[in-house]
C-alpha cells in the first residue's frame, strides 16, 4: 500500500541561495519517492512581518526577502526534481494565507492527511505537529540540539518517535544530555541516483563547502565554539605539508578578499561559497569536480563526541570522492578506507598521502561506503519501518 509522507525541512523557503542546505532535504524526499511514497514538502511562511498598518510591500518582506519570490524560487528548484506539486504551505502565525500564496501549493489540511510527518525542523509549531496522526522528529545537529533543548533555547513539539544522525546520542559515549528521550540512530541519506560517480581532473583540489562563523555558547559552566573558522585555523599550515591541493569554499561576504589573501598566503585556494553552491545543481557540480573532501568540524562536535557524519560528506562519498574529515567519536564507519578521520595534523597529512598513493582504490571504496551505509532508499525504508510501527 502506498504511503504519504509529509517532509518538514528546516526553512528551505527562506534560504533560496542555499543549494547545499536544500540537498539535505532533497535526498530525503527523492529517497522517499523512490521507496514508493507520495511526498509532501511542508514549509511555513509569514506574510505579516510588518504588522497590520504596514504597506503591502513591507508586509510581503519576510526574513529580508520577498516571500512570494522565495516560494517561487523553491518551487523552481523542486520542479527540476519533479517535486513542484509536492509543496505545501502553512502560515507561521496561524492566520490564513493570502489567496495568491495559498494557491502556490497545497495547504496544511492536505499535508496533515499524510500517514507520517517526518520533521527535520525544530521550529515546527506544536499546533502543526499535533495535526498529524503519526510524527517522527529527525535531529540533524546532534549535541547542539540536545543542549538547546536542555537550556530551553528551543522547545520542540512532542513527537511519537525521535531519530538522530549522531551515533552516540543517548549513549554513555556522548558528552551531552539525551533530554530524557529515546533516540534512534539513522544515517543521513544520499539519493545515489542523483549522485553518480564522476571522475575529476587529476589537478582538481580537495575541497569543502562551509560556513565560517557560528559564535560560542555556554553549557554546564563551559564555553563551546560553534565556529568552523576556529577549527580550520588549527590546520592552516596543512597545505605546506602535503602535495594535495586544498580549497575552501566559504561563505565570507565582505570579508572574502581579506581571507582569500590570508589563507592564500598559506597555500589554500579560497572560493566564495555563494558562487559555487547557490543552487542544487551548482552545489553538486562543485563537489563532483573535486578530487575529494578535506573538512574540519565545529569544535563542539569533537568535545561532545557526537559521532556525526555530514550530509555534505556523504555526497562526496556517493560521487566516488575520498574524504578526510575530523574525528568526532566512535563510529560504524572505517577510518582508512575511502574515508579517513583525523585527530591531529600528522593524521591529516598521512590520510591525504594514503589517498594520493592509491587514489582509484579509495574512490571505489568511497562509493562503496555510500552505498553500504547511506543509500537513501535503505535509510528511509528503515526509518519508515520504525516510525510507523
């Protein structure tokens, strides 16, 4: 029997230039569809940001953008993957949507008729979650999410079952609370059919796509860093210690020239992330033109031991790109076969050397890892089995 799954992403409508952000949820949606599900893509919008006395133009501004342009951009992105008719919209503040916005997609009543709400957004209102007969939450920020719940910085609606992509969440290995919930581990999915193996030019660099900033947060009397900049600067000398080319695509904005000069002097290639990942197609093309991935993580991931694998990293693996990523804790994944996890500069240097010494083999192993651990069809099938029983 065919099932309908309502997928609730974390604000893709308000992030029209986030090609990588969109792929997080596209991989879920495309895998669900391949598993025989009808998919509804549920997004909240706000059309009253200026208050009742504001002009129409001001009311239509939402998070600094025109809400109608945002919806149109999202529908265009989804349409290229056959999902434009899947979009459903609800009003964040509970007021009826204007007729033109309501006509842009399905409504909440249609979405709530789904067999399952698969919610990847901690901001989804309880009143919306409560409309569904069965609901599953998926935590994609392991460690940080549980801390936010514990401190009250976020208040997540009650769900029937809770999943996480952190392998240690809810286990003694984690150095953060479980919030009194039972967490079920699920790998993040990659839809392999949309991420085929692509052979890159041998001169291509190892790359990654990342945000640079994130600030700090306090928990249990300790200050933790949420900034990848901090982690990367610990490895700033890496280009001088390897023959592999290294390039960072970073969201830098007005600081792009400053950081390009600073990191360039140390041997890094630097790109503005918006230039290479503004659409899902650009994001995929950039990853698939790379030799592999080199990536650090936000420092708290190491401190919390969240055993997390990035949704970006699994796209590299699926594309047959070996990856070298920072170690975040015990894992089902290998440390030196298509994927290498480093704890120090010396380990990062050795990992890159090992890949270069047997590159084609590690490319095959990378794809094999993606197929074995992150195949979207298998991932969503297991999630549905648990969520609907």
